């Protein structure tokens, strides 16, 4: 970032904003430790508070004083004193050999351990491996490195601050940088009016369950046994659909890992109790792999009677013939998708840097028929612009801090139902013709604001105008209805290119496939949907001239 924030203590003010926000909205959910921290932190001298926040926002929990150089703070050795008195930081902590190596540079390692010969020139990892055999236990930094002329601090309160960050954001994927990016204008957010009572967690149990689920996910990422982790997963409160969804997703991921390990029976046991999208199809697949064909076919028949989604219906259609054949059943007529126009191109490979979709786009471009690479950007952006007010409506539980990229319940099963009347009003604009003005107004008024649908970098006035002039409202409505039907699955899979004939007010979508490439499942579903509803869609297969 080349821009400089005018207030050198901007990060400290941001931290105080979080503490104030939590104190106002979540005081009844806080532990004694968290409540005491909120009460005591403002009374600590400003340089000490600033140093604390700097350490919180940096990676790790161990820091050398010589590397905590901030002009606005001054001497870090002086600033750390009050933090040590509060018990938030330990000065000169005990360190294992591995922790010490993380803090030292190679020349220092050579001095501390008097390395010579081959060990002196070895890689740092090899030096550590060799020294482990000669050094056991933990020692204070000054015992390891008496003449360092430096100090080491261990911040103990980082887990506490991580919990406070979770309470504020309602997730762990957002962090303190959201404030800086917002202050610099890099990220700009829609201002949603929500009540002071709006919050992401309704009880302390919700917070603790989230933390427990997160801990299991981290242990899984480190390679722990998925079966053991599945047994330890907490069961959230019955009324917390959001946390139940997170738990179901983790069970699904554990099942996938067990499949990779070839443990079909254990994978099936997890899929059987899992309601995450795709789990039922995976259950049928592992039953087939385990040669339990009869049970697999029973599951398939139940699923075909009530598919959970278009994606599952597509998977079931693929599995059914194979299972029927293995059971000796008669062959059923194959599903025939609606025919789609095929374009075959044979072009010379460009000498300059190229990408397949760009080559086809440039080949198809004509002055009277401009062609654009849009993939998922155009349809989603048009939907997001038309339905902006519905998406950002202050529905209870959807927004609870100023840095939402979109509503927290975007992927919930009842997302559309909770806003049904608002979406209906948006879609009625497609019927009465006012949608063009609504989209253009939001394109100008909301430019650059974060949205889960609008690709600001991919659309401009020219593309927007061509789309509104050439794509019939009836087609837009069909796109938007399908997006809303399954937001997570249907935001992707749109054809790569769109071509316009402004004089004739018509368009054509083109999916591009290069040599050896094939259509993905979500692309097949969108192409079939568009073809079935009479929308102009084609698949272009590109081959290179010899």
C-alpha cells in the first residue's frame, strides 16, 4: 500500500472500535476473562496498547524487541512493561529449540551453538535436526543467547483476541486488515441499517461450538484421524442452522478423506448421517465401491424420487445405468439433453501470449457483432444490480458489523424465502420493463461496493448497455430464477463468451473448449437449461492447425 493513513495509531483506534462494538452488543455472552480485558485495556498507556495491537495483528506469538520498530510507539522495551504487569505478555519466555530457531537467523545460530565445519554451512533445517540430538527441554531466551543484546516477548492473549475477532466478524476468514482496506478505500461496503441488537452469535454456546468446530477443522488439516474427529464434533443447538451446516460440511470432508484412504465402510457411515449437499451421492458411490450393489441401488432409487438438486439429479443419471447393469436389470432409455449448436474452429496457434477463450473471442469479434469474455460475471452482475435492495435488506441475522461482503445467510436454505416479497418486486420489474432503469441506477449509485454477485472489474457501460438492449427480459428472468434456486451451485457454469448483434437486438452465448478440454458438470447443467428454454447457446471446440 503506497497510501499512508494520517493517524499513526489507526490500528489502535480500529481495535478499540471492535472492543466498543463487542461491549455494546455482546456483554452478556462474554467470559470473565474477556469482560475483564475489555474493562482494563483502555486504562493501559497508549504506547503499550499500540504495541499489544501490533503484536496481535502480526503472525505468531513470539517477538524480538529489535523487530518491533514503530516510530509512533517508541521504545518497545519501555512499552512492554505495562503489558507484562497485566499478564498479557511474558518477557524472556522459555523457548524450545524449535521456537528459538524461528527467532534466530543463521549467523546467530552459528554463534549461539559454536557451529563449525559442515554444520556451519548446512541448511537451517539440517542444523536444527542435528542440534535436537544435543539439546533437550526449554530454556529462557537469555539462557540460550546470553549476549544477544535483545529481548523476546510471548503474547499470551492472542487466543483471547482471536475470540474477540470471531465475536465481532462472526467468522475467522475476516481479520483486522478489513479496517485498513476500508480506511484506504480499497474495499467499500454497503451501509446496511441494522439494530444495535443485531449480532452473529445469540448465546455463549454458539461461540464455543464455533470454536470447537474450528479446532477440529484445523486438526483435520494437520492430518489427524477423521474418524476420531467425527466423534468429537460438537452438536450445535437445534435452532442454529448456520452451525449445523458447518458441522455437516466437516462430516462431508471427513468422508471424502476416508474415501481417499479406501475405507469405504467408514466413509459410508459418515455420509449416512450427513445432510451436506452431495453426501447422498457419495454414499451411493462408496456402497458401489464396497460392492454393496443392492443397497447402493436402493439408495439411488430413493434419491431419484426426490433429488436434492440439479447437481445430484445429474450424478444419479450417470450412476443408474451402471448399477442396473451390475444387478442384471434391463437397460432404461438414456436421458437426451436438448440439442445444442456446435461450432468447430481450426485456427493457427498465436505467436504471442494467448488464452483459448481470448483467441475464440477475437476470432468471433465483428464490428456489427462484438464478442466479450464474461463467463459468470455478466449474469451474476445483472442479477446483483437488479436485486441489490433484496440482497442487502436488513433481515435479522444477515448483517451485524460494518464489513459484510454480503448477507451472512447467503447460502442458507431459507435465504430466498426470508426475502420473497423483495425478490418478487425485483422480478416484477422484468415484467413491466423498468428493470433497465433499476440496473443502471444501481450500477452508478453502488459502483465499487462489495457484493457477492457484482463483478465491478468485468462490466462497464458498453457491456451493460449491450446486454440490456440485446438480452430479452424473459431470458434474464430465467437466469435469475435459477441463480436464486441454488445460489452456491448456480452462480458458476455460465458460458465463457457472449456475442451481441445490436442492430437486431439479439445475442448468443458460447462455451469454449480447447484441445483435450471437456464440459464440466455445472457447465452442462447451464447449457442444458438455456437450450431447454430456447436461449441461444452453443459450444465451440477449438483445434490448432498443424
